[in-house]
């Protein structure tokens, strides 16, 4: 299915492996093999145990809607949700309700190689404004190698894609492609709600969205409180809104490393800048 199911290290930790898929042609089962998968992510997560290091492999072609708050209510700490496949064949999760969320409320969870359509289906014409796609309230959450859509058009978008509270230390966004349509004016892609979210790493991502003017939002809105030892490294950051000059807004007392980023804005006449960027030392 395009990726190894487990490494020796994962087996050695005692973690178990489960499979999920609702693709036609497969017989639903107990999730113990890819031929007899569980039909939903939540059903697979219900078999996981907290802190054991369990892995849920989601087979190519799997598709689910995120239609309510806490759609993955059975998520437990230390679980990996890993999508198999490539391109549009990767597992796809489509938000279909304004209050729909996947809660990052347990620690050390990884979501990898999935498609997260937070503003609804890419070809939809149904108005939808998702308030927050994924609120983080726990430490060590990782999003790696996903395609994430945060806006389709003017009435199909998520206001804030990811919010991080003070407990969201040691979180990671790495190698994701995060995209919003030019007419979908959101408030932020990643925002913090208070001091905390220390040692946040945002690396190797392509983040392109249309974000309101600096008074109301930026791509990475990290100004709610001082953050410690954060890393924003080697990202492509593009705010597509014409006449908006801001992509990152850190708190003046934050510490960490910001380097090797390529920043763009919607109008090419003025070089991109960042609120407080010079004081983020």
C-alpha cells in the first residue's frame, strides 16, 4: 500500500497496528489486517490504548466527513494515524459542518500523509464557514506531510485552521502543503491563544492562503503571548491578499529561530515584512 506497516522500533514499544478503510471492494472486519479493515477512523481509534504507541494505517481511497465537534472522540495519547497512498488517493477527511473539529486534546499524536479539507470538498458550492478546524490543547501533536485546504472561495473557508493553547508545547508542523483559495479570506492558518505553546516547530511547509490585513490576522499569528524556543525554518509563506504585507506575527518577547523562510504577499510592489519579526531573536 505504498508505505511500510511498522518498524522494528514500533513493534518493540508494544504498540499494536490497526487498519481502516471504507473503500469499496474490501470486507469490513476487526482491523487486524488490510483485507479486513475497520470502516471508520474512530472505530480503529477505539481499539488503541493510551501511551502504547499504537498505529492506525488508513488505506488509499478512504474518505470520511468531519461533521461534528470532536469527530475522533476515541483518540488516545501516543497514537499515530498514517495515511497510505499518494496524491488524491491518500485518505481524505472533509469538513461538512461549521462546528466540525478534530480535537488535538491528547498528547503525542501524529497525523501523516492525509488530506484534510477543512473548508469542505474542493469542488463544492455549498456555503460553509468552519470556526476552527483543529484546536490543540495538548503537547507533542505532529502534522507531517499532509495536504490541508483552508479555503475554497468567499463562502467556503475555515476562520482559523489550527489554534494552540498554553498546553500545546512541543508541537510540530512539518512538510505539509497548506492552501487556501484567493477569494477565501481567512483569519489565520496557525494561531496561539495565550503564552505557552513553547518549542513549537514549523518547518519545511508550503503555506499559501488569503489572510486579512495585519490588524485582524496573519498566516502565523503567534502574538497572544511569549513563546519559548520556537523554530520557524525553511517554509514558503505566502499571503495572497492584495495590499497585505504580513505573514508572521510573533510576540515581541518570544525566543527561538526564524530563518531560511521565503515570504510572499499578494501584491509584488512591496517586499513582504512581518510584524515584530526583527524582535523574534
